C-alpha cells in the first residue's frame, strides 16, 4: 500500500471518529444548537389567578412570537414558591425551563426556609415592582388602619391576615407589627383565589396583597385598602396612609421576575431577556402594567437584576435579625 493511500485512510478514520465523538467541553453542543428550537417550559411557582400567574401568561403571550417557539405555562404552587423552584432545579440548565420568582420567595432565604440560594439561579429579568397593602372587606368594622391595629393590640392574635405563606414578606410584615406590640396572625394560602375568598368570606379580617392582583374586587367595591407599605401615598389611593408616615418603617414592595437555573449559557440568557424586554415594550403589555399599578421602572435586565436581588436579601436579612423573625 502506498504512503498516499495510508494517509488518506488515516484521515478518513480520524474524520469518522471526530464526527461521532462527544464534544470535548461541556456546553459545546449547546453552543452549536440553534436556540430556541423547541418550546420553553414556564413554571409558575404559585397558583392560578394571582399576580405571578397573570405576569407569566401575559409575558409568555407577548414573548412567544419574538422567540418563535411556544411557552407553555404550568402552575406548581407550594412552600412560598419553593416547590416550583425545586422543579426548576431538577431540570437541565439549557434555557428550556424558566420559572417565576417573587419577593415572597426571596424572603424565605434569610428566614432559613429555602434550599435555593441567590447563587443557584440566573436572574433573567425583573418584570414587575408593585407596592403592598392591607385590605379589608368593604363592610369591615375597621374603617381605618388605626382602628384595625388598636383592635389587634386589644385582642392579641385575633386579627387574621390572609397571606401567601410563612416566611414571605407578608409574614415578615405581620411579625414586624408583633415586635411593635401588635400581634396579628398569619394565615397562609398559597393559592390566590383561596386567599381572596378567605377575606371576602370573613375567614380572615385582613388581606395582604398588591392592588392590581385584587383589582376586580376593588372595582366591585368588595375590598378596600387601609394602608400602603411605602414611604408615600399612592396617587391612585390618595386617602390611604403610607406605613412610613404613620411611623412604621417597613416597606417591602412585591417584585416579580423570571429566572433560570444557574449554568444556562450567557447567550441564551440574553436571548430570553431580550425577548421578555421586547414583550414588555408592546402596547398591550404596557396597558396591563398600568392597570396593575406596576412601577414605571419595573424592568431590569440580567446585568443589574442579580446585584439588586442581593441588596434585597440584605434588607430582608436585617429585618429578620432586628426583629428576631426566624421561627
């Protein structure tokens, strides 16, 4: 056999091996694959009918044509959002599974109730920031926040607050008042519909929520706000006092966002973030954001979002330590 034939045979053999061999570096195959080329699963870490669910379905609707693939939504409520996060962490870090993440879930980190840390996630996009309120039934005997807190002080533990769960910002706020000598009782309802029905049906005296989430009940005159947890009053509710003006220095606005498992390639995170941003810029989404009373500066991309989240953990950790909130 000639030298030329032997060389050609060797090259052919090497070519076969190279074509069939796995990539030398993890993620090389992901880098070569067009993304996205199939549906992106979207886990809503709360039940149907609430703010996180509405955000996910609205964002999915507007980001889907931009990404060019379906974004099927599934609800996995429980453990203040951590049950759904567990499902996210069990998936591959390939950008084909994303999840909602909100302030209530973040609060479970300093409370010692979450196994998923800030470093376990890719912080894709902050989509919403909205102030929180205490709401009561329209025919509640408590006409003002002062009357409500006086009743709670006189009857420790008798005033029940329908909340998303233990360890959430709802619970942190309730226990903030406890440290001020005003004992309220947190009653957890991970499913939004059940939470609202609790207060409307008289099973709890107070609902901790954002105004947009209960807009239908506000318009129907079934609920009314008595306090906003902020440093100033909201222009849509000028008669509702802010917590800071009353001397209660606690303001934990609810944020909602979209995250992925740590390790998703940076280019895929960017593709997702860009599609979400473009979806948020559509007139239909802007109308949705206005109706739900989101702050105008709600959007935050991955470069700023991760550091901002770490700042929020620091604030929550301060509350937890200052008021001895860990169970």
